[in-house]
């Protein structure tokens, strides 16, 4: 067990939501611990530029932005430790957070664990991940300079990835199972205006082919059922994200997407546990909404502790 006294608040996750919570709980003089399994910053670090966060009319690079979030949280007294949470249990009147051999006790808990990239779950995907299959254009786009690549998906993430890849690739083929896109209109406009992006619509990927590296996709038109081969140097899978809730083991109510169901103040189905950011059913997967929800969760946790 952690040798310090019981924490007022343990925050699981150090992305925009978690660090925003930590800033507010720290300012409220609550003894705060933030647990993050990797680098503080979250999924925002997977993008190259943030242009819709208020206060930055020219946009901002995500790494320095999140570094400032971290520094601000630590300034107000929050501790940040690297640890992956395995489960959360009730122990007397506290919450026990288990991280392998380490265990922590908290009076309140804020879950801000975000989401993971969703997989196609087709043959060849797992085998060729890192050898032509990628889930992050910012991370891997430069490896495909002057190559032909595909992007699978039709939401804002896929459209953003496709436009970003035009900086490197010779040609980008956007593959979507429907005829219409679901992403933001401004992103649709950017994609359609690009002379490097072409569209493969009403189409699903059935298999990813290759030996040492990706060589082609087996695709099927869902209207005609015609199966064909599409030769590519790489495919970026951008079909959404799955919330990181596996460690909860049915502790909290989730919706059909696996997101934590929250009510006013980002309260979950268990008193004393709050959730914020992409892991909840109340966020639109934007940095600004993650920050706002993190603030709401922190204020609610402070109020809860005052009357407990």
C-alpha cells in the first residue's frame, strides 16, 4: 500500500480531462494523485497540431500544450505517477486502486482514461501492423513519403488523417463503407478539395495482404458485392476509438459503446466516483470538452468531500 495517507482524490489518466481535474482539485487543496500508464498528455499527442482549442488563434502543438497542463497541475500540488491500473475495489469507505504490486486508497476517484484506436479485425491486420498498417498518421505518415496509402473510415478522424497524409503521400485513397461521410463539414470540404485524395465509397476492407510488408487490400463493394484488390503501400485505420474501461470489471454503468454513463457533475453510478473526457458518454471527443468535463468532475468531487 502507498505509504502516504489516504488521498482525497485519485485521478486515473493524465490527458486533457485528467490534468484539468488535477489543476482544480489541487487548487481546492485536495490531496491529489494522478496515475498515468504512459506519458502525460493522452491521445492528443497523436496529432500534430490543434487548431480548435480556444485561446490559440494560430493553433498550438499538442506536446507543449500538455506539458503546460502537467506543470500547472503540479504547481497546485498534484502528484503524477506512472502506473497502469488493473482494477478498482471498494475497501471500507474508500476506493482501492490496484496497480500491480502497488495499491492506493482514495476518498474519491476521477476516471479519465480516454479511448484506444478501434481495429478492423480482418485477416492480416495484426500481422502487418507496423509494416504498412498504422493507426496514427502523425506518428507514421513520414514513412510513406511519395507512396500510395489508404485511410479507412468516414468520420472526422479519418478525414483529418487523410488531409494530413497529403503532406507526405503521393496519393491518398479514402475508403468508406457508406456513400456519405459522417465527419465535420469543414473536414469534408478540405478532403474533397485536395487533388491528392480520391474516394473509394460503399466499400469495406475484407483482408490486408502482404508478406514482409503490406502490398494490397482485398475490398468489397457493399452494393454490388464485387470483390477486388487495391494495391497500396500503407493503410491508416481511422474508424473510431474504444473507451478504456476494461479495468473497471463491471463496477460502473456503461452504455452500449462501453462508455461510462455520467449525470450532472460527471457523476457515475457509484457515489464518490466521477468520470471525464473521452471515456464518458458526455464528451464529443474534443480537447475543449475533455477539459470542461474534467473541471466539472473536480468541482463535483470537491463538493462531495465537503459533505461526506
